[in-house]
C-alpha cells in the first residue's frame, strides 16, 4: 500500500510543484510516444560542426514517474474493482 508520508516525494515539493511535475511528465510521455521529441541534434556553425545529445528515457520510466506523482497527489490510479453479484 502506498503511503504519502514515507514516499520518495514526501515533503520535498508543494502540491503545486507536484502538479506541475506531473503535467511535464505526462507531456514528455506523449512526446516520446508520438516520436516528436528528438534525442540527438547536430548543426554547423562558421567554425565547425556542433552536436548536442540528450539522454533518452524509456516509456516505462516515464510511466513509473507519472504513477508515483499521481499517488503522491492522491489521484486514484487503480481502476475500480469489478462488481460481483452474490445470490
């Protein structure tokens, strides 16, 4: 069972900061899933070629981060149990 008082994010961030981080993580997940986010770029300047690389994260890492942030914010991340009728 998840405990918000002892999680990795307990006391580290305000609710607004957590909500902002959740929004950014969800946008990064969408960008990575749709392929619109680049990882490595190269360009030429007057004195030579430059290159910039960013560390690529995996979909699973982003999903785990999103679920942790949602749990810390108290957002219900588990689906409702199926209803069963007893006769």
